[in-house]
C-alpha cells in the first residue's frame, strides 16, 4: 500500500465554463486507474479584482467595505465551484482536495503545479480559433508551455 505522500498528484484546473467541467468528468471517466493510485487536486482561481470601476463610481474613494465585499464574493464563487467539483468526484467514488488562489489563471495554475508538486495537469479547452487565442490568450496554451509537468488538454466534442 502506497503512503499518501508517495502517491502521484493529478490536478484538474476548473473555472465556471462548461469545458472545464467536461474535462473533470472526462478525467474521472478515462483516467480511473491513474486516479485510483493518485491524489486528485481540484484547483480554481479567483480573479484579481479590478477596482478601477469602484473608484470611478465613488469619485476616487471606494469604501473599504465595498472592496472587501467584492473580494468575499469572488471567494464565495470559487468555493462554490470547488464544492460542485467535489460532488462530481464523489459520484465517481474519488476524494479530491481543493485549492483556490487569487491571480491570473494561467500563472496561478502553473504556480500551483509547482507548489503542490503535481505530476499531471488536466485542463479543458475553450476551443477558440487561432485569431481569438491571439487576442484573448489561452490558459491551456500557456500551461502547456510553462507548467513543470505534463499537461493534458481535453477538448469537448462539437
């Protein structure tokens, strides 16, 4: 029997999109043997709050309570997303640990891979075309090139 600390770690990074939930379900269905011998980590990011609109709407002096409320709302949404993911995992008999960080998703995911010593990262693909990726960026593309572990990008069938 492997010790908990010796088990490999698989991380599925999720957001509120349908494609990330598809990637989680795909991993649970298709990586069953891998997950049975691994620790599953579910990760999501909380956006960096852009308070520019708060300052503008309050003439340069946003109340601290309002800023705290926006940050708490982001955290609540992230925790809700992780709870939903844990419920999906439990339907497959898989226990998962969950983490959330504040930051740019692509950078936060790569940092979490290193911080939690992840051996496999699973991501969903939004299926953007080349031109959209050029302007909007691609979290999965960034992670493929910068994560310190193998990355599996799951594309949802059309």
